[in-house]
C-alpha cells in the first residue's frame, strides 16, 4: 500500500516510519510541496490544524475518492470545524478517518509500546488503517466514533494547558489530579453534545491522551501551560517550545462554540480568559474554586 503523508513534523515522521517498517511505501510532502503521487492509496494529514484547509486546497494530482486519515488534533479557529470536517469540505467524495491516542512521537520512533485508536464511520477503512499500523511497538484498536475520537484529541490539548498552568503556579499533586479529573468530565460534556459516545472519551483518545499530555513534560501543551502559570505571556510561552502547540488556537476556537451552544465548561472558559490576557492564571483558578457546589456527576 502506498501512503502519502502531508507534514514532516515529528508525528508525521513517526507514523510514516512505522508504516515503512510494516512493508508499506511512504511519501512525505513537506510544507510547500503539493504534488501527490498518482499511486497514493491513503492520504495522511499530519499538519497543524490551522494549516489543513489551505494545504489540502493546494494539492495537485488528487485522485477522487482517495481515503484521508487525520493525525492532526485541533479545531479550526475560523469555522469551529474538526479536521475531518475540514477535509470533507475540500474532498467531499473521500472516506474519512482519524488516528489518535496517548502517543509521544519520540517514543513511537523508539518503539516504546504505544496504544492508538483508528476511527472511521467506514468500518472497512478503520480496519485497513488498523492492519497497516498494528505491529511491533504499536497496538491499534478501532472505533466507529470518529466524532468522539476527534473531539477527544482536540480537547485534551486545551485541558493539558490548564494542567500545565496548575503546575506552573506551584500547586501540588492533589490539585493536578482534581483538575484533570474535572477536565475529563468537561471534555465528555462537550464531545457528547456534538454526537460523541461517552465511552469514547473514557478510552485512548479521551482520558488516555489527557493523562499523557497533562502529566508529561514532553508535552508541548503542558510546557506552554507551565510557562503561563509561571507568569509568561502567551507569546513568551509559545517561544519556549519547539513545534506547534495546538492547545492555544483550540482554546480560542472552542470558546465561541461553548457560548453559542450554552455548554457548561468552566475550566475551558477560564482558560480562554488567561489566553486572551483578561485574567491571570491565579485569578482563573480562584474563580473555579469559588463556584457554587454541585453533584460530582454534573
């Protein structure tokens, strides 16, 4: 099978190398390259979310109906769309899928055991991706809940920023554990509102990815959050890490969605105020703690 991967960042390289090790052919297209090999069987999107639409629109040699697999985790700021929705607007005849889960690219390259989920409403496509990637170092599950898997992957970037801020403020493990647990509840509420299955958020693309990115200092989102908690501006915090931090634009994209749909998401709303410079991390945390009491299941 011939795979073309849009993006030569760490995650695109990691997945491409895994495919090659399993006997598949891989072509990477770097930023600015747009000619797709005619023999492409699967197109993988490993780009910053805000670049997906423009890059897809510029592709040349596109074979109508070629399936597309998203490796990107975010929400488009200008439209509020998930990555598969962005791709569908450009390639409406293509079957769509996403691969997500708790996965640091460096550890995948090192063949440290990693669990992922292949999600698509097209079961045949989900199975093909599962078969293509499953092997030494990577265990791949599959899911029909593309909506839930994409929302989980996007939202964990937002809440891992909050976890990093908690650490940057010098708070302890109790605080971080409590915040992460309530973040999962909030992620689930948002995703289910848009059609996700609740159990999907209890899986690899939800709680799995949230735990990894909230606790690992190898996570860009966690590190940017730490810098915000320590007093850096957003510009300073972003400059402190290499590569893209999806949590910042996703936080900005999420806020109007929450307001428009009247979704109760206090952590995300307070985080937005910090990102926009309207509140300090300490003031945002205080606002969360000062909220009225409620049932845990609410």
